[in-house]
C-alpha cells in the first residue's frame, strides 16, 4: 500500500496518545476497594476522584439506612492532621497513593510511604504513627502476627512485641517454604518482589503454606542485556517445566501457631502449576479442615482433598474425571473455585459442567454422594456470591439466558439448596457483578484490613454490593437490599467526561458455524463520519482461560484499541468460541488446537460486519494482540492472508511446545496428537504475504523471547520481509511498559492500514506509576 500525500498530524497522535491506558487511567474515577464495617448498615470504600485534573484518593462511608455516602475525611484535613508526624512529609498529592482502612467505625488507618497513621475520627485525633515493615508479609485476621520469607523458610513476627521466630523448618534453593514456583509465570520478576505464599485461618490459629520441590527440573534463562545499573549483561537462570519434563511437586504444610504443631499433605503431593495454589485461592480453611484441589497433569482429573487439622488425616472428598477435554472449577482461570464445603451441615456445594453447562450440585461431605442438583438449565453459574447456611440458600451470578441481548451479561440470582425457589434478583441490559465472599482471606497482604471482611454481601446478609455496566455504559456501583431490591447509589465512573470519541457500539454476529451467536463491540475514532471509508483493526485474544470482551466501559483492552482507532480506523473486540462463560461445548470447541475455531470466527465476524456497514473497507483489515493474542495475530497473517493485510504480534507464545507445560497440557492436544504439533506458528511462517511487525521484551519471563526469535528465524529462512522490535529491559507487559513499543504499534498500523506516514518520532511518555495504575484497573474485581 502506498503512502498518501497527507501524513497524519501531531494532533491525531495526541488524541491517540490520550487514550493509551497509562495516560487515560490515572484520570479515571472509580471504586478501588471496599468492605462492610458492621453487620448490615455501613459500607466503607475508597474512591479515586478526578478533581480539576488531579486525582485524589478519598475514603467514603455509605449508610444504607439513610441512603447517604459521605467522605470519611477530606484529603486536605487529613494531610494537615498527619503532616510532620512520620518519616516523610505528607501532602494532599502524596495521599493519592495512600491505602485506607477502617478497622472499626471510629478509626481510619492511612498507609502512605513508610508509615501508617491511625486517626480517631471523633476528634479527629492522630492516635499513633507506626513504621510499616518493608518486608512483604501476610497478616493474621486478628492483627497479632505476620508471616514473611527469610532464607527459604517462613518466619513469624509478633506485631505486638516485634519478636520473630522461624515457623517452618529450613528450606533450600528450589525446595523452599512459601516461595512461588520458578517453573511458571514470571520467575525472574518474582525474585524482585518476594511475596510470601500462604493463608491464615479466620481465627488466626493456623497458617498454611507450601513447599515446592523443583530441584530435578532443568534450567532455563534470560539475559538482561541492558541492566539499569549500566554494567555488563546479566544472566538470570531459573527452572523450567516444559511439556517434555515432569513438573515439580507441591506439599502443603499447616502450622498451629500456639503449639507449633504441623500437619502436612506430603502423602499426596500436588503437581506444580505455573502459579502458587494460593494465587488463585485453590486452598482454603473450612471448619476443622484444610481443603485443596488436586489435578492431574492434563487437568482432566480433579479431586477435592481434605486435611484434618486435628488428626493430620488426608482424605479424598470428591473426584471427577473428564472423558474428553479439561475440567474447570471456575469459568475464568483467575476465579476463586466455585466449591463450598459446609462442615456445619456435612454437605458440599460442587461446581460442574458435566451436563454441558456449569451448575451447582449438593453432595454429602463425608461420602461425596450426590444429593441433588441445585441449578440446571441451558445457562451457567458464573460465581457463588454468598452461601446462607441458615436459610439454605445460595446467592449467585449467572449468564447465558436466551432472552438477554448478550448472553455474556450476568444476572444476580438466588436459589435454595434443594433447587427450589430460583429467582432473578437483578437483571439489566448490561452486566451485573458482585464480589464473592472471600472464603480464603484474599486481603491478608493488607496490614490493617480484616482479611475476611466481606466486600460483597454484608455480614448480616441483608445487602450486597453490585456493579452494573456494559461495553458502552459507564459502571455504576450500588448497594442492593436483597429482600426488597432497594438500592443505594455508591459511585459512578466519570468516563463519559473523558471519552471524546463516539461511544462503542455493541454488536452480535454468527460464528463460522453459521449458528452460534457471538458478541463484541466496535470502536470509532473522534470525528467519525458514517459516510467515510475506514480500515478495520481487530484486537484479538483467543482465550481459552479468560474472556477478552470485557462488558465494562472502559476496559484496559478497550483503551488500547481506542488509542489505535483514533488514528482513523474502526476497531473491534470479539468473543469467540473457545472462550469461557458459555456452554462447555462453546468453551472447548476445537479443543487442543489453541487458535481454532477462534480465528475462523473472527473472519466470519469481519465479513458480516463488512456487509452491514458501508464505512468499513474490507480490503484494509489488520490485527494486533499480545501474548496469546500475539500467537493468534501471527497465525491470522499466515492462515488468512487474503483477509488480514497487516498485523502486530506482541510477545506471542508462538509454539506452546516450548511454553510452560501447564498451558499445552491443559488446553492443547495430548502428546503425539496432530493438534499439539499444528498449533506452532514456526511451521507455517512461510505463508506470510502481508505486513507483519513482531515485538517482544528481552526480559519477558512469561513468554520467552525465543518464541518470537523462532518465528523470525522461520521468516528469514523463507526469505520473507517483516519488521522486528526487541525492547531491552521490557517484560511480558511490553506494550504498556514501553511507550516506545506502543508508538511503534501506532506507526506500523498507520502506515500499513491507513496508508499514511505518522509524524516523525512522536513522543509518548508515561511513568511506572501510571503503568501500575493501569494494572489495577485491569485486575479490578468490582
């Protein structure tokens, strides 16, 4: 494609730069955290508020009885109260990075810099200033103890006396207590931030951690070619568990704090996955037992195990085996398992999609015998929000109902344990979300927050925190009285004040099978003219472990795409088959192939949208994506060269045979199958006809840069023209870590889709703090 006579202006690039997530997110207001501080009446939350261009973090308290939301303390008043009392001077600007907690209705704790400030609200009076421990620790719910890592062991600190004792026995390199796996995701990054892995029981009597044995695994490594200290290149060696290597093993060890007694699961060790079991909360206390999930290598066999803390006896509570495909305990890989042991009644709520849709089942806890189905139908359970054992009722999120405009939209529902009295409590033309009860103390890294404090249903069971939104409507956070539906408005995003372009437009198309409905959103540039003719860019991620089309306005993915389309394109994000949150058949379509039918669904959608909209130029279609999306983008350029004319593949895992074993073992074909070999981009790179840019960070310890280099080698061997960018020092988040990489994405698509020359070396700049603010939005649960 030739370059047009009219290059893109700096003003056009300025609009694009303003939508880049690290530039946009720091101005985006929202609820960043919250929990109930009493049984049913008061909900504490922290809001990020954009006031005259400056962000302020403000603690709020909502009273559901009076329908009021008031500021606990204004930032200016707080700054004046605590100024000069800590190691560093604090002003209003510094409070934007503070963490706030309310241990009770009378006290506000503010953690900023190296100090925590304890404020009595009645005065207000500064009660105490404490120096925060710089060592990452997990805090007991009663606030008395903290556990931290030292010399490959777990240590205990008494926060009242300051005394420290070694809790676990001595560990060793690659056989340590509390450390995350090195044979998984981001082992080099993990060394820089050595977070302890473990869990306190709700009564603060027990602490459980794990010991991971990776000693027999082979070594792999990265070279830090440009260290920040300016010295010579530095190698970083770590362990790796590839598809042809037996993974490491995990042993749980629970310690009784007062007696020092320990119980272990060494009798039945777990297979080490690419993340700690505590990262995704697949280990938790309930009653007098510790429960955890045990998988086989291919995630086709699953068992719920129980470790009796009194006797040390280990038992199998329930087992399940899939005849084909894989098993999940939550539709999304990051979700808390939708499983609830109920020792009080001797029952177990179990999650399964064995009948084709994910539903809840009631089992006997002692024998594992099925008692009855709790839910059923051609729809699916997405989350257990709360279990009311007294009323024998489950509050849940569900989706997939045929009369919804988008079957990915969730509803808030309730049902009895016996499956009776199923009701929809809240449904809108949008997505309904509510935080699940933290069955595993998800906030134990916070020093002054009750770690089992509910961020969803109030402890008394009367109210639930709900957020409502969609791909084209700002998110609202409300408090809902469960029995009556009465609502208290808590907060609404300010995105409409910041969004200068037309709002995204939701759409529905049919999959490549001509039958299955798919959903997505289309994005338009500022100044969009429906009579014009625009290239189309497809922002892709194939799953299968998460859903790329987030029903929120905006998501980080939407901002990335909006930044690109501001150059003068139309963009789409699409949910395809092979992704979660629909039926088992939908999720596991093409099981083993990794990228099909996902890419064929993208092609089908593009053709349908092109027929509907005259402003789309079907001869100028491009794609970009990162990680699995980088894998998909390159494959689209190879397999669908007649459709996609330009693509940017970012940190793609181009050959999963050389990626972490968990990925291809669970989602790919079994060893020796056609699907396992067919997914590699290296074998089909010779088919490239369009314009391709490959981007990778040289310190990517999730997807090794060797993946991109292998595709580059194949392209060179085939004598193909392509572009290649290796970003020194960047990791797996290279697109948002590196403003330069983001600018090169814009430049490439401007040249090869719009056909216009970008302004020379346009400066994009954002700080590491802006990047981390973006990650918070990406992981925001509310």
